[in-house]
C-alpha cells in the first residue's frame, strides 16, 4: 500500500467514533483467529492501535494516565519502533496493545480498579500499582506460555511482533522489585568499567531472581545505561567465563552481554546511516566515536573468530558503516567543485549561490574530516584520505584564484564572484582553521577595496 493510500486510511480511521474503532479492532482480531490471511488485518490493526494510543495520550495528562503509571517502570527498556529488538528491550508501541488487551479481557476488573484509584488520587496508589503489575505479569505469562493456543492468544493481544515483546513485558513487571534494588546499588555513572567496578556490579547482579535467562538481559540493560561506553558490558561475560575466548564466554549466562553490545552497535550504525540519508550530521562525531571504540573494543578484548556468529555480525556492521560513509564521502569533492569552479563572465549574470547549500557543504566537509579520525577501524581509510586530500588541494587553489578574480571582474560578475569567495572562505575555516580563513578574508577585502579604488581613479 502506497504512502498516500496509508495516509487516507489513517485519516478515515481517525475520524471514526471510539466505539467504531473498538468494533473494527475486534472484527479484525476475529479474522486472524479464524485463520484468514493476516496481511490486511495486521496492517489495519497496527494503524488503529496507533490512533487509539495517540488519542489516549492526548486525552489524559501523562502523570495521571493509568497505562503510563502501570508501565512506568519499563521506561529504561523501551525503544521506538524497530524491526528487531535486543534482549532486555521492549518496543514502545507494544505497551498500548498490552494495555488494551488487559483492559478488554486480561484483567478488566483490576484495570478498572486502577483507573478509579488514579482518578480518586488514592493515597496508597503505589501499592495498588504494584499489586496490579504482579497480576498483569501473571496474566501475560499465561497468555505467552507455549501451547496450541499461543498464536491465537497473541493475535488477540496485538501485532505479530508482540510475540517477542509480550514475554519480555511480563518478565520485567514480575521482577520490578529486584530491578529497583539493583538500580539503587549501581553507581550513577561508570566512566571506566574497570576491575573494581566490575566486581561491585557483579555482586549487585548476584540476585537469584535476576539470574534467569529471561531476567538477566533487563539487569544488564540497567548496567549498560550507566556505562559511558556501553560496549564494555562484555567485560562481565569475560569475567564470569574467566577467559576472552568467545566460545567460553558464549557458554555462560552472561554471553548475552556480548549479543547486547553488538546489537547496540548495530542500532548506532543504523542511526548513522539514517542521519546521513537525511543530511543531518550533528550527531555524526558521537556516532562515529561510539562505533569506532566499540568495534575496536570487542575485537581487542574478545578472541572472536571471523566465521562465528558474533564475528559475522561485527563484519556485517563494519560493511554497512563503510558503504554508508563511502558513498557520501565520494560525493563531497564534486559538490565543492560545483560551487567554486571558475565560470566565464558571460555565464554568470543572474547566478546565485544558496547560503543554505554552502552550510550543508561545509557540514559535509566537516563530516569527511571527522571520518578521518576513525577511518582505519571503519574500513574507509583509503576513500577518506583521498577525499580529504583532494578537498584541501582544491579549496586552497580555488580560494586564491577566486580572490584574485575579484580584482578584474566586471560589475555584473562581481556579486557572484564575491559569493563564491565567501563560500570558499567558509570551507577554508573547516579545512584549515580560523587563522587561515581570516587571512583569506583579509585578502578578499583588499581585493574588493583595490577594485573600488581603481574605479574611482579612472
């Protein structure tokens, strides 16, 4: 379905009364239960649930929203819509679907009691929330339990990806108290995850309820959120295994820490690629540093085999980063040449240089400069060095040539030449620093002044 069709459907569904929206949700759920083709029902259900969730959030202040209060403890583990989540993560959009199911058939009486308690500002509201969280965890675990009716039950709760999220939500709700206790014992910020810190964190994690395969990823997520370098979570796995051999680390329960670190790098790589596609480079230095340090850290501290699952995942991330960066870096010198190339005077009248395009190009030049610092680890060494060298040589020569051209330009061409000089000086500031840019700015001022004096003398 094309984007325009999707928008029309969303607009139509949004105009329906709440009762009609609820009826449609139920009918499509029944269609899935009957075994009909789930493609269309799942698509429409997804749009309906987004609308219902948005309406619910708009209608109720966040601090008084019963659904938000029930799921508030899940905030550290929520991620925005993602095709694949890491262990210890939950899609934010899944919460609305679980809330609707709990309200409709999972725990209707308890949810009603919660809504009444919130509306009445009950003094022991926190105790009520904790009690309902435990009941919700039990109901969710029953619904997600393996069995012949599991798929039918999951279809009643929400979209297909709920199969991944539903069990995680139940687990996190069930271990709320253990997670809170862990949070109070962890340092607020771990700048360096050294041996002493690893020991104290390991001791804090040594709670039976946090050591299950389902619970441990949530505990490790909390630890990762306190780390200045999240990839360092792998040090817990290495410590537990007593070895840096990936086979021995993978054989421990803490092997999941390596998986989480790799998937964290994969998400950063995806964010970097999306930012590049949108032409947004504000976060590029941070993304590149995180990827560079993480890739190097994993390869240095873990004995990874290139043909292992972890080794292949890291290689795939490296290739993705390289492809995304190389295609953008290759185009920067050409873009600069298009803006600064000398044109015959007859081709200049009515020509202008867009200031926004100049700033975008300057950001791209800075992007290439930042890439230089991390080129070797990210497999872009050759293309980055070549592009940066080309930019330096071309901009230096072009700036000098353009400044000189100001002296002899006729009145019609002078305005455009001046815009080119200003753009060139902006690029010099990025490539050579403010001192060189200031020198060229003075030279251009002298060239302009000299031309005006010459005109008066004649």
